[in-house]
C-alpha cells in the first residue's frame, strides 16, 4: 500500500471526507518532491488533488500527474481559503482531517472560521508513517551520507595549523555542495580544542593548534532526506586522557548499536551507552540524549532518550551519538545512523571510527 492509499484508508477509518496537507515536510513526503508549494487534498477514494499557483503549475503537472494527481491552479484573484472552500463544498465535505502538529493557532482559527466544518487531527498518524522508512527512503539517506563522508575525506588532509573553525566549516559545506548535496542538513558544527566540549558549539575564529581534537558534526541532503554524522580526530598528537575518552565513547557507541533492534525501548539504547560511560568514570560528562530519528527532517520522532518508552520498529533510522564533554579541556562525540531491523541494526555510516591523528601541516 502506497502513502496515498494509506492516508485514504485513514480517512475511511475516521469517517472523514478529506485530508488537507499544507506542511512543507508532509508535502514532500506525499508528493515525493521538494520543488513544489501548494496544498494537497486526499479523499477517501484515494484520488489526490494538488492546488498550486502559476509559479509551480508546469513543474507540478510534470511531477504529479504521472502519480495520479489532479493539479489545479489558483489565480491571485481568488483567496486561498475561498478557493479551497469551493472545492470542499463541491465534494460535499463535512469532516476534514488536518495537521494539528503543524498549523499555528491563528492558522487553525482562520481555517475553522472559513470552512465551517468538523475537524479531526491527523498529525500523529502521519508522523508514525514517516518514522518507518521505505527502502527507497533509506537509499536516499545513504546517498546523502556518502556525500557527507566524501566531503570530510576531502577536508581532513587540508586542515593546517592556524586554520580557523569557521574556514574549516565553510570548506566542508562547500565540498558537500560540490558532491551534490541540496543543502547542509543543519548548521555545520566544526570545533577545535577546548571548544569541542560544547555539544552544539558554533564555529568561530579559534585557530587549529597541535594537540587539538577536531570535532565535525554535519550532514548532507539528497531528495529531501538528511544524513547526520559526527567524527572526532586529533591534530598532531593525542594525550593519554584524550585517547581514554575517545575509546570510552567508541565503546559506548558500540554498546548502543548492539542493543538496537525491534521491540527494544528507545531508552534502552541510551542507557546502554550511558552505562559504559558511567562505568569508565565519565558519567557526569555525557550531557544529552543518545540519538534521534532522521528523515525528511533532521530531528524526527522517536528519540533515543532516557525517558522515551517507545519501542523501536523496523525502518526507523536512529542516530547513535554518545559523547563525553569536559569543559575547558575537550570533548569527543562519534555518531552513526542506524536502521532498526528484526535483527542487528544496520549501520548506514561507512566513515572509519578508529582514532585518527592527523599529521601537522603548515599553510601552503
């Protein structure tokens, strides 16, 4: 059953007459393209309608008519709600399913006043559908991940004494763009030395020096789907404490991956990693949840957090990213993306994880 058929079945189950989708991410999910703006109407018979304006008519017809959509173009002379109300009235709509997790309070109030219909929320059901990725969606994420990995492969040999975090981050973003990324998954985190103790630090003018850890947390986007990875490497040398912390984080990540499988609670993934870190004496320095789901958004549900009691299901793509952050000294995070299966989790990340010590390099 495809996405449209599944949503049409939801309409029939709830005895609703239409589903209205307006959120950017849900539209990408249903339309299978990120290049359009408009509103999608799904009816119980499964016949989808896409309403757009003249800027997108040609692209919409090309992309959506082969998928069975009817494409309608609204002119500027007619207001959106007025246009949609005419369509709903024509179809005899009495009950409408809407994205309760996306519409603002003002938007919902205006829609309710304009349509005068009965409303039924659909947001949680769509989120649940989106959580379990198809093989095609996973392939898009793998492609995005390979773009990101190749960008880091290009960047690391170019790191040199005196290069700033800001420059290194800009180069990494540039290499992802050259590799085909539609955009960075999020604002790239690239930090040196003591700044690596900030889990979500912002790249600045701190120059690279011998003995620094370099932490890169970044991702690429392909067909709207995100990747997410973190690698920590040393520049020039790594002291005993740096090595011990690194190996602890690596062991914690492995413990979480070994735990991740169908039916296991999300919290169990986090707890497996946290135990390794605590047993090594660094428990107070692991300050965030282990991971989050990834897809059309960089942060999706469910999350691998201490209080998340949702069971893992096949098709969920979850990050595994434990870290140890020692303020004023350094931090280490290692992050992969895992696909949950009935058996062992499948790792989508191919970049090496053994501690790498980059050679010193002067600016050419």
